[in-house]
DNA sequence: CCCTCGCAAACATCTGATGAAATGCCAGCA
DNA sequence: TGCTGGCATTTCATCAGATGTTTGCGAGGG
C-alpha cells in the first residue's frame, strides 16, 4: 500500500470514526503529514484524490474541508469517467438508464407537486418554438430534453436515484447519445413521447408513467447502432 | 482550474482523442509534465487521482498504463465513497439497489445457463450447514449472501448493471447493512427467500424472478431502521 | 461605524535529490 | 545452443526546501 493510499485511507477512517464530520476543517498540511507519517508531497496527492472524488474540497489560503458528503456530490465524479467508455458499451449503459428512469417516473407520478407538474409543462412548451425552427436548433433541443428528465428525477424523493440518473443521463453522456442517433424526425417523436409521459405525471398515474418512460427509452435503444453495425 | 485539474483533463482528452488507448503506456513523468507544462509534483497529483478513479495504473520501475476502462473498473471506486454515507441515507441507497437487482433477476432468469443455475444451487446448499450452527456463523452467512446475489448479477449479460450492483451491494456496503438488521430469525427468512428466487431462476421464469427478488429486498427495507427511530 | 491596508496563515507550485522496483542486457556456464 | 545469474538502466516513489498566491483578520484611519 503506497503512502498516498495510506493518506486516503487515513482520512476516510477519520470520517468514519467521526473524528471528522461534514464541514469540518482538516489539520493543516504540515500537521496532517506529520500525523500520517508522510511527506507533504504524498499528503497532497492523497488529499487531491479525495478532492476529485468529492470527499473534501480545498481553498487556497484558507484550508481543506470535508464536504457535505451528499450522494449527488459523491456520485458526480462518475460522470467524468463514464464518457471514457467505448461507444460499444452505450447499449448496456442505456439499459441501466432506462431501468432507473422508469422507476423515477413511477415515483415522480406519485409525489410531484402541482408546481412541479407545471414546471415540466413549461419545459415542454418551449419545445414547440424550437421545433418550428428550420433547421431545428439541436443544442437547445438537447438542453430541454435534459431539463425534462431532470425535473422528473428531482421529484422522486430519492436523492441517490436522482444523482445516479444525473450521472447516467447528464449533459456529456446525453450529447454523445444524440451524436449517434440519426433517425429522421427523431425530435418530433421524442417530443410526442415526452408529452405522453407528462400526461401520466399530471394524472398522477405511476403505472402509466412507468410504461410511457420505459417505452420512450426503449425507443431510443432501438435507434442505437448495434455492435454489428460497426465496420 | 488548478494545474492538477489540467493534468486530469489533459490525460482524459488524450484518451478521448484516441492518442491513448487502453493498455497504452503514458509518457514518462518528466516528458508528460513537460508536455502539459506542469511540474512533476502537479503531474503526479493528477495521475494519482486518475489512478484512484481506475483510469490508469502505475507500476514502480515500469511505467503508467491506461487500464482496460471496463465499466467494472471505472465504477468500483464508487464503493470507496459509498460507505461514507450517513446511515440515514441507507434506505435511499437500498431502494436503488432493489430496482437494480430486480431487473438483474429478471434478466438472469432468461439468460442463465444450466451451469450457472447449478452454481447458484451449490451456493444455497452451503447455507444449510451454516444455519445448523449455533450461534450462526454470521460472517460466513454474509459471504454466501453476497455470492448468491453476485452470481445473479454476473448472468444478466449487462456488465454495467453488474458493476453497479457490485458497488451498491458489495462487501463493505453489505456488512453495514447487516449491522443494522436486528430482526430475529432473519437468516432463516433470507434463506427461504433466496430459495424462492432460485426456483424462479431454475424455472427460467423472469416475471417470477423479478417478483421474488423485489419482495426479498423490500423485506430487507422494512427491517431497516427509519430515520425517526434514531434518537 | 465603516472602510482600507498590511500581515500572517494556508494552500499551490516548482525544483533537486535520493530510494526502490522492474526491465533488459550480457557474460558465464552447462 | 540454451539457460541463469547479476549488473546497469529506466521509471516511479518519496522526501525536503523554497517561493508564489490567495484568503482571513485585525489594526488603524476616516
């Protein structure tokens, strides 16, 4: 086990033991390096790694603090790494996304407030303008697509589910997804399916919301190029 | 953006651009530091972070290599970070786990080979001996529990789903889960439910497998202490 | 009471040096 | 020829020291 790993493990252990709690400030580099019996260089490597993992964050001139340790924060670095995946893995990722978002749609249908339903409605209404354009403003359409799915995830009442969906269907991943979709008229079809999902949400019908979301995302999977399609 | 972040982004970009492919060796520290216009110290911090994220791995005296970038490898660091979660977040995590494993059970029922079914059977047969003990060997029971769920995940045909389940239901998380379960006779009930899941798998009945798995994990969630139970 | 300036603390970065591990080469031997 | 053992080189691991940058805070003046 390298020195750096010992640093990571040491800090992790301090948090688990309760010696460090969210929001707490870590000892200064010199002291902590002394405590963990490593040089400042090795200490910094470990702290930096935890910083990228979202466990701590440092501010120059101030100090290093334990973050809130929210699921959203701890799961977000996954997105950085997910788009390193080969295009061939996209179907597998999307299948998992479908499972997660289907569950989210069902939960949201039961839990969304009237205000949240209105928010989703407002997002969909923006699409009308975009689709009128010729050619369609693709980037804006993607932004709206993301926003619609995000508002659903935000009202599941499950922050872990929400954070996971954000990782699997966030901006970078979604951009890649749309890059490989070439089907004609896909924007219109997507919008129609979003409308169907919205109706299920507005009707507070979890079963319908699940089916509509699953159908929507299965349709996307059908449009994904299979591995055999590649040269 | 700090120097280290530039290193992380630079290497990530090299992989995305295809300048680095899985298995490739990175330039030596001095050269890479020179290319990215940072000192060796900063470079090492960035490389170390990517190493902990599972993107590269370094061997002293040899060099630094891009990993296979398998989903399993890239998702595994999540487990390191998941057990930093407060016990209060456990229900949310477990709900997601239930969704993932329910899907896995359905997929596995369709795809498991006869050999895989036999493997699952063998795992369950071990339980009989363990339950005969008094007191029950808890650690061994947990190991078998993990092995049973893992063999199901391994036969979904979806490596992303498998890796995600491993993160959400791996050894460390599971150990914590069992630590907060106090229900009397829970081992026996768990075993009975595992048997029911196995019968559905052996019958190649996806719907039954889904229901049995969901029921099994919902039962676990019922046994989780609610937030209000805490002092 | 409020604002500004300067000092001290803390992280950010760089440089040079030394240690440890893996690899490759090659001489020596069977 | 083929193998084996050790030596030199390469490369990462770690340390120590020095300097730059940013932040926070308090003293002092308006």
